[in-house]
């Protein structure tokens, strides 16, 4: 998540750094995003953020 959000690396670049396939990196990022959304859920409501929304919110 840090490499994608703060370092603005592509999935391919992250895969090279972690020695994982691009698909593995995408799946892990997706799972992490879901867990983060669940964590951020307030009073039964669902927070729906796109990747670009997440990037902008985390940089503030």
C-alpha cells in the first residue's frame, strides 16, 4: 500500500521490488483496500473510495 500510495509506484514496479507478479500485487492491493474500507466504515455505513480518492485522502 505504501509503495502504491505514497511512492506512486506502478503495480509492475512494486512487483519487481517485491519479486512478485503484477497480478499478485494487484490482488494484495485490492484485499488491503477492502480491509481499509472496512476499518473506515462508520456506524454501519460504507465508505466507497476509488484508488484516486484514497491516494488524495492519504496524502493530506
